[in-house]
């Protein structure tokens, strides 16, 4: 299935790129022929002085407008085909079981520096790119960050109702000292996974929710992919930091890729989908 997908998207990618190149080449060729026509008209065709005097301004104006059309239209056309390639990738990936839907509108923006700093999972100076998706009718953002060997991804599920700040991690990720002006404390649980637990200082039902929900989810995630994670649920959002998660460069219309590239991108998205099934409690 995955090899079939790779062959399909590679063929579609090549067709879209050729479509752009042929269209651009045709436009530039017509521009050159149009220029030659006006030069020939002025140089070799016998015209009255009046008509001959009109050729340079009229021809120059037409050439300028056509060149302006090329300069404006073709970058927009490239972006359109780039978006079409992106959507085609997800459409072709359905055969391999990918159910993530790209959210190309990107209508919801978040102040991620503030959100992630409050949740204590933002690293100073982090530069990230955002993958916007929909899954099970939920908005999903995946932030990819890479700085040398320091790589991670953060899955963000907005508007996931949760009454407290909760955190579970398996690599001593530090929580903030305070969240929403309330103190955060470490909670001791015995776990064979050596997990760390944090919550707002408060009633026992915090600990009950923490043990019953986030621990079971993090353990299931560890069974999908071994690694270090920081799982944070705040008043309105959920975040999962996946340490040492590497994402290849995004799919570009003007680039050539091997089958392995397409399959690796597919596998990364399928991994995100598996983890989302856990975070959204669709494991069973």
C-alpha cells in the first residue's frame, strides 16, 4: 500500500510540476514572439510615418502589461499548484490509512510563545513551523522544531476541556512554578514507567483524574513509540511534546524526491494519527 501511494503521489507531483513549467514556458515564449512581432513591424514592414510612430508606445505598452501579468499571475499559480500538491498527498495517502485532513485555511491563530511558555514546554529561541490538520472533527496543530540535534514536535489540541493544569512526563521536564496564579506541585505515584506527575495544588480529584487519564494515555503512547514525552493538559488545551521527533523538509512543488521521502512523510503522519487516537481516546 505504501509503495503504491509513493508511486501515485510521485506521478501526481511530476504532472503538477510539468503543468507549471509548460504553462510558464508557453507564456514566456509568447512574450518573446510578441516582442519579435513588434520589432519586425517597426523594422521591416512599410508603414506610414504616423503608424510607425505608434508602434513603440503601443507595442511597449502591450509588452509591459503582458510582462506584468506574468510577474503577478505565475507566483500565484505556483502557490495554487503547491496547495493542490499538498491536498493530493493527503488524498493519495487515504489508501494507506491516513485519516488526517489538512486544514489549509489556517483560520485559527494562537500566540504559541505565550501558550507554550505558560505550559512550560516552550524552549527559548525556538523557531517552528506549524502543520494544521483536522482529525475527527477536531482542529489539530503540530509544531515542528529543529535546531541542530535539538528536535521535537508538539501536538496541540485546542479547546479540550480540562478543569486543571496536569502534567505527566518521563524525562524530568520541568513544569512552571505557577499556572494561572496557582501553585503547581509534584505528586508522587508509584509507576513502573518512572513517570513524573504534576498538578495544581488542590483537591484529591485532581490526582484521580491525573492517574486515570493522562497516565494511561502516556503509557499507550510509549507502546506506540518509545521515547521521551511531556504531556500537559491545561484549562482549555492539551499539549504533547515528542522529544527527538524529526520531520523532513516539507513537500515542495519544484523539488524532486525519492519514493522513500514520500513514504517517510506518510509514516510520520501515521504516527501523529496513532498518537492522536490515544489523546482523543479512540484507542478502543
